[in-house]
C-alpha cells in the first residue's frame, strides 16, 4: 500500500514553554504547512522517541550532492 502525500512542511519548530501557558511538562511541536499551522503536544517520552527516531534517520541520510 502506497501513501501519496501532497502536502509538505514549510518549516518545523518545537518549543517547551510559552504554549500552552503554565505547562512545562509538555513540548509543543508546531508544524506549518500550506494548509495552516498544526500544533502537537508531546509528553517527555513521546518527545524523546521522536528525537531518537529523527537522530537515527538523519545518521542514515546520504551526504549532500555537490555541484
């Protein structure tokens, strides 16, 4: 089964304080796409799992091509 994704992120930001107010126990991942801004609240375990997955995937990326 193949999933076609037609929307890509313009940029991604993540922060631990400021939104929602008074909740230092979560991290908010804010994803901006052509369809708007999508905020995801993550607890510590979720944030660490995402970070681990991103680090492992990034380590497997090919080196950038030089022209």
